[in-house]
C-alpha cells in the first residue's frame, strides 16, 4: 500500500504565490535546492490538477535543461482534469478524468510507491478532507505577502490536527514542517 504526502511551499501568511515575486520567493538557497535534488525526494508519483499541470509543463517546456524541471519531467505524473485532452504532451504524464478521491484511494490500495501532490490546492483539500493524506508537509518561506499574495492555501480546509514528525531549517531561514494529519469533525471536545 502506498502513502500520500500533501506537500506545499508557502509564505508565512499562508499563500502559495504572490504577484511579482520570483519562484520560491527568490529564496531557494543551496541547502534547500540540494535537498530537493536528493534521490529520495524524486521517488514518487506526482499528483496534480489541470492548472498546475499547465503551469509546470509550460515551465518544463521553456527550461528543458533546468535540473529541477528535468527531474520532474522524468517522474511519473498523474493529472486529474475534465478539461485537458489525452494524450498529455508532458512526458510521463497520465490523465485521469474520474473523481480524484476515488482514483487516489484505488492508487493507494493497489500501488506500493509513494504519492505526493504538487500545488493543486483544490485537489489537496479534497484528498485531505477524505482522510487520504498520510503526511502533510509545508516549507515555510520567511515572507509576508499580504499585499501581493494569491492562492490562500488553507481557506475552505476542514479542521485538522497535526502531529509534528519532522522539522528542519534550510539555509538558516526556510522551515520544513512535516506532520501526520488527523481530520477533525470540529474543534477538539465539541463532538463529545
């Protein structure tokens, strides 16, 4: 049985991106980039929605020699979409039109490999709410993008208790926080 990690990079105030800011908020230091390049970080199937697929496949096409995008191109990718057409142009990408919760539940049951999300806020929210996420990991970048931030990550999420299982600091400023998530029916003590 495989496990699923919901994986985000975020600003301190919980945004996935911000207008005018470079990728990784311009803070992708050598320790963090080396960690991303480790073999263990590449051994998984990447799950994403159509918007993330369009964005990332466009970057991969524009920068085919970039090591990060070359590695992502080589990985198996599953794209959940009702708007894209098969075959997908990005190498090693499979289009799935069925309900992502049902499809990922089946993938977890039948496959032994690791699954990890890439962006795709709506997909991540639905997988977490369905109780399919085994791990929830964020890398927090030390910026506040209140004026320019877009794509608030945690809006419309269910209540979730998080048990910390790993933490790490990269380049003296980026914080990795990895948790085991438990979806709650409400605040603790209210369901008694």
